[in-house]
C-alpha cells in the first residue's frame, strides 16, 4: 500500500496550497524539522469586518511528508513526538515506546509516564526477567544485571517514583516529567538494542 507521501509525489493527491508566513516546526507525523509556508492560513477579522492573515497560524503542510499540522500561538496539533525512534527493538517493546511518544504528542503527559513505567517492565522481561513480578523487582533486575549504567540509578528511581505517583496518587505529571522519562527510556533502548546491533554488524 502506498504511503500518503508516495501518493502525493505521484500527483494522485494534492493540497490546495496558499502562501503563508513561514513557520519552523518539528512535524508530529514524520519527525522532520521543517520550514513551511504552504497551507491554509488562519484569518483574523476585526470589528469592522477587515480581514488579515494571522501571522504564523493555520494549517501548515510538512515539506517532508506532506501531512497537515495546525499551528496557533503555542499550540501545535499533532504535537512533536518527543524522543527519537530506536532501531532493532523487539516489536512488543517498541510498540509501547512509540505509544508513549504518541501520548506526549497529544499532551497526555501522565499517560506518557505510565507507559514508560510499563515499558521498563517489558524491557526487563525481554532481557530475561520473569513475568508477573512487582515493578520494583523489574527495576532491581535491570540494575543488578547491568542493563543500565552505574550512574543511571537516579533515572530509574525517578521512573519508579513518577510511575507510582501516576498509578496510586492524585498526581498529574508535567511536560518536564514526561520529557525526562522518555529521554531515559530512549537511552535504555539504545544501550540494550540499537548499539549492540551496530556492534554485531561490524
């Protein structure tokens, strides 16, 4: 099945594009950092009925994947999927990681933290831990078997703390919480999957 980008480049699909004030942003679909001046501008109408283009607002078309993004002041929909894709990760582990990134893009920061907590459990089991253990047991397994670096204990403890708060307490996590947890998970996946795969292929 052809992707949207392929259909667009084959002239089977098209946008009725208008010139707009250019905006730089990270596309929530393809992850590319782009500068676009094509799309559908947001129009501001004053009390006299005069209309002007609202600067830097409207639906922008990504110059890489051609998908639309709504921009208005500090709002971007879909948002940036924080973190980077990681190569050579097992499907069942990678699906949870990508779902956490999608949660972040939807501004669902507490959901992001909960998924990252679940991700740690998936990683631990994939790396040899038994199933149906307590979360703390999975954390200890990763530490004791050196799947995290010596200086990463504090990161693990943060994930445990945020995950427990999100699960058992009336707690709403912030963007900063979600960014920190996602960045750690990205590091953990790269250390245990992507980098060993690169070394084995050399």
